[in-house]
């Protein structure tokens, strides 16, 4: 354990009430939680861990399982388990009283607290993770308020490693402390004295490698930034957003979308389509910048093609001045299309198709122009530019290999000196899993083969897309025409329009010719049996098997120039093969790399001979995806780390790892693209975190914390509104104006509603919450009033699925006053749409039309509109005036048939045979829209069974539904005779 972790734990142990701890990202928060769990004694009581993500949970358990000489075996075996809803009630009760530590979700805990299944006196404390996501109305705040009321001696310890989220909004840290009833705020930034001393005492050896971007990448990056800046200028013209936040640097982070939406949400319904589209375009442009430095050229072009198809003419950024450069130069990184003006090799190769392109070494960059179209005037030159970092990564691995060889051969520095030489693991950290798999393929197969496979996948996707378009065109009379660069056409002067369109068509035809040829070859390869020769290593067997079948005996003769190129490629394959073969058995996959690209057999034999001579010299390479968020450093204990995609949190993890192992020699390589947004984003993330901590330090110095904020003065009735509605309506003549004895309001709440914050707000208003599983409704306010609550998103989804109609029908069936509550969010507009968008006619896609039809169909339904959660609580309180309290046992039985099939309090049972109606609704062809017409047209199921198809079609509203029902009724019952 690092020393500043000990300081944090000592600060928490000093205060028995607990506190809120905010750390910098990457300072080993799971390890800190694991240390607190080890210090927990079962005699103190049960310890519960709330709001932990799956990755945090697994990291904490990994740190607890990690062998440590200071920990006894019995302590390691007592790992915290998870309390789930699958456990029966009596089992959960015994676990709560066991004194151990448990992971639990807030929904299970609040239900057990409200139903008194959890003895609060048996709890020693509560650890809450991700405190930055809490608010006054969150379920975690609800839990803490109930626990503080009944058990004031327990401690609450909250943690967060997202400091920038703790400064979002007004006084976020102070409001979080208030909602958790805490008085202490502990700040531990990277620049804190104890932290900086621990991490800088024995720093690792760092090599900062700045990789120059290719010219095309620089042009694309400049164009994206120019387009982003243009969109931000358009956003500033709206005067709806704070101008200080609208910078390109802020636009590099995901939180920028949240900042903009937070400011625009209250007026979102009155914004124009252009402003709404600008918000979406900024998100798209941020992805374009990120993907430019993360993915290869073919994948980037494929993503741009998908944007061109999906964004269509709605996007604003596509019509910006510099946007055509993004598309044009992304193509140039993959292929170059042009016309041939009297070039000799074009005339000579006039009759050749793309077979020759496949047989020759077509992965050479920017050199061989290979025609893929039968048109002799057009040529498709395959560039397939590899990412500059790939080459640097190979050079770094070669450098590591040379250093290991020197250590092994030098007598003064033997191999066994130092812990890092015992495992010799090289860890390569990438952003996502896809990058890891691609880099692994680069080492095992070589970059040329990786780009070739991506290029073939791209062409095959073109074939699939073309076949889909042909199917759609059969139904349409005309092909939809794009506009401008949406169809790959760069707008020029009117005199050049015909030439541009013809060139674009030729380019499309050339791509389709190559794609069709590859798809035919792939179909042939599927027929051929796989190569029986064994191949070792990790990777993707499908891709390898597919590539293996592309050798053809009828290769054309090789020119002397191609032989020289072959020798150079053999040398490069030699290096790649040695790297891969020493990488834990990965090398055998590149054995036939030269032959698969059309290289003569004698060159391949040289490659193989040299590759097997120099095996087992490079340590194994492990690839790690930063998105997985696992404690990989403590598991693998690498001696060399290559940070392929720099990340601030991972850098801190490396510092912690080195501080915990001061004797271990650690070397770290950082691969940055020079003068790129990658560097800018990394540096901006550090500045943003430091700024967030400086703001928190200022807030802490000015924070006014009430004396009773620790919950010690919190009574059972302190949350009740002192001026209730009954006291407002009291009459002074009655008993001299004496206040009536206030009775406790009760609300029966469905278990599923605890995913929302409304039960918490109702409890704050002094209502008693009774959680049960309801078949009808979400909230039961009285024996007569049933409420179905819908948020805006849920309302749209319920209308689309038809679920709302059935829910309202059930409420009308069992309750006198059914209520549909439509609840808006407090920080958003109190409107579905602007007044100008509401039409006069009833349309199937309009939400207003759907609501109108629902109310017309159920006249007794009451629709209640609520602006926020607190407004809903006020509405509930007013609805409960002069109403009896609901009965829990009756509410549970509503809608549930008894053993005899009788449903209690069924209003429709007086006039209808409900069992027959339910049976009718389950017949094929019978829907919610036609079963009432069937009931009106026939008196019984027996009469329905003999109706002809014509009469059924008239009742059911269609011949298809009638035929479906008739076929079902007339179907013969299969028997064994």
C-alpha cells in the first residue's frame, strides 16, 4: 500500500461519522476500498457497499485475492459476496446480521429498509462509490436518510475519482455532502504533497516518442477542427449557450455534450432544427478526431461512408467549407482514383482484370497503379496507408529485443539481476479491444496483410450494400439522388459538372468491380478445404484460413524490380516474424505471409529460414484495452509498458504500480502523434482535473455546513412539511381553531418504481412508503385512486409498444378514479413540442393525437401533468385529501385471479364473462383493436366458431386476420390414432 492511502484511511478512521473522499483519476481507488474492507471487523457489524460498477467490483475482489504476505489465508477467504433479489427474505436477513461485508444494489436495500427486513442496528457502516452521480433525490440519499434516522452511530464513507463531475452544476460538492448527511470533505489531488512525494520518489524510466502524422492525416485533422470551429461559431450566434464553454478544447471531451445539453434542455422545445442538429454534429466531429488517431485508414473511410449514408442532408457540418477535404483525403489514404493519359502500362494491362491486382503485391504504398475496371481510361491505385504508430511500435519492440540481447550477453549485468527480467513481459495499452486485436494482427501477420484484410472487408461491404440497394430499387421508380459530397462528388463550376459526375461513376464502377472479384474469390475459398498445416498463436483463425486459400499457381513472371522489392519485403517479414515468433508462439502465423501476397517461393523460404534461427529473443507482448478497467498491472507485473493510446488515469496507475514496487526497474514508452489533438486532449485532461480540484479547494474553504448535517438532530418527523394541507383548511370555529391530529399519509408503491426518485421525494414530504408488487398501476393513493406514472421517454415507448393501452384498461377495470401521471424533468422544458408543431388533424405519429384518442376511448381516465418530482409529491398530497388510506392486502390482490379464477373487485365482471374475453383476446388474428367489434357482433364463443370468413372479415377489419382465425378454428387436432 502506498503511504498516501494510509493517510486517507487514518483521516476516515478519525471521524466516526465518515466523510466524502475525492481522489484524482487513477489513484487506485479499488485498492483503497479493498484496504478498508480488510480493516473491517465482523464484531463491529455488517458493512454494505453501494453503487459499485461491475468493473469496480471485480477490481476490488482482485485486490483482495491478490497474494500478500501480510494478509492471512482466513482473511482472504472472507471475500465480500453480493446480495441479490434472487435470495429469499430469510436468507437476506441472516446475511444482514452476519457482520460481514456485502455488495448490494440501492433498489434491494431501500425495499428491505422500508419493509423492515433489515435490522439497522446490525449495520456498522455504508461505503458508497461513484458519489459524483448522487443527488438530493437519488435512492442512495433516501437510504442514508432512513439509516441516519434509526442508527446514528454508523459511519457513511463516500468516494469519487471523477473530480470534474464534482464541480458540474451549482455547489455540487456541498449538495452531495448535504444529501449524505456528511460534514467532512477530503480532497486528494495528484499535486497533493503526500501523493506527489510517494509517486515521484522512484519514478519509472519514461521515453516520450513523438510520431509525426502522415500528410493526409494532418490535412484531415485540420479540416475537422475548422469544421468544428465553424459549428461552434454557428452555435454562438444562437445566444442560447454560455460562450466561455464553446471552445474546440472543450469539444474534445464527452462532457462537452452534457454541458451544452444542460444549458439547452429548458428551451429545447423552442429551438430550431438547425441548432439541434449542431449539437449532434459536434458530437460527430469529436468522434472523427478521436477515430483519426485510433483506427486504421480503411476503418476510418468506412465510418465516413456510414456517416454519408446516415447523416444525409440533415447535417450542418457536411456543408461546411472544409468538409470535402475530410472525405477526399480519407479516400487518398486508402486508394487513389484517376484517369490514365497515355501511360504505357495501362495500355499493356488493358485486358487484365482485378485477378492480376490480387496476384501481384498490391500492398505497396503509392507505387503500383492497378486497373480494376475494364475501362482503359480509369485506374484505381491502392494506397492502403498504414498508421504511422504501427511502424514505430515495431521499432520499439525491436529496440526492446536488442536491449534484452545486450543484457543477456553482458557479464557485468546478468539476466537474473532485477525482477523485471524474470518475466520480461511487455504490456501494450490501447484504448479499446478492437485496437488490441488489430495491433496483435500487425505483429503476427504484418501491417500489409492487416490493411489488405481491412480493404477486402471494405470492398465486400460495398457488394452487400449494392445488393440491398438493388432490392430496394425494385420497389422504387427512381433512385434517390444525393447532394454534393454526399454522393462523393465535389461541387465545382457548372462547366465541370458532367466531367465530375462521370468520374465519380467510374470510381464507383472500379470499386464495385474489385469488390465483386473479391466476393467471387471468397466464395471459391469457402469450397476449398482449409490448409491442414498447423498454425500456432493467438488471433483470428477465420481471417487466416481465408487468406491461406488465395495462393494461385498461375502467378505471372516476376520482373527484376519486383525481385528487389521481394528481397526488401523478405527482410521486413524477417523482422516481423522474429518479433512474433518470440511473442509466446505468435510467430508461426506469419510463416507464409510472403506467398500470400504473391511473393515467389524462394523469397518465402529465406524468410522462414531466418525467422526460425532467431526465435525466443523477444519477451511476450500482452495487449490491454483501457476500456476493460481491470487491474492488469498487478496481475501481469510487466517490466516494460508501451502506452499506445495515452490516458491520464492509466498514467496514474503506472505511477502507483511503480511506487508499490520501488525496486522494480520499469520502462514506459509513450506514443504520441506530434501536433495532434491526441496530445492536446491528454494535456487538457490534466489541466481540467487540476482546475476542478482548485475549484473544490475554494468551495471547501467557503463551505457553510450546518451543525446538524451529520444527522444527529434528524428526527422521525423532521422531513414532514410543517404546514400540511389539512391544517391550511382547518376552520377556526371548530374547537377554537385547534389543529387536528395529523395522520400519517400512506402510499403503496410498486417495486419497479424504486428505479426512479419519486418514492424518495414522497418520503421527504412525510408520506409512508409501502413497497409491494402491483399488477395494476404504479402508485395506489386510496382505495379509489390508482396512478400510472410515465416519464416522457417511457410515455413514447409505451405508446409505440401498445403497453399503455393495456395498463389504462386494467386501471379502468379495477379502480373508480384511474390517473395517468405524465411527469416532466425539472431541468427540461414543460412541453412535448412547440405550439407551431401541433397540427389540426389527428396523425398516427403525433403524441398529442395518441393522447387524445386514449382519453376519448377511456372517458373516466384522468390525465395529470407534473413539472417535476416535487410537483408530483404536491399533487399526490392534494389527491389524498378526504380519501381513505389504501389497503396493502387488497392492492396486492387486484388483478390477480384466485384459485377459482375469480378476480376480486372486477368492475367488468358484472357485465362481461371476463374469462371468455381473455380467451378471445388470445386467439390468432384477434388484437386490441378488433376484439370489441367481435364481442358486439356475436354473443358467445360458440357463435364465433361458426361464423363464415366474410362475416369475420367484416368484424375483424381485414381478410388476413379473418383467415388466420378461421384456419385456427378449423385446424384438425392431431391424434395418435
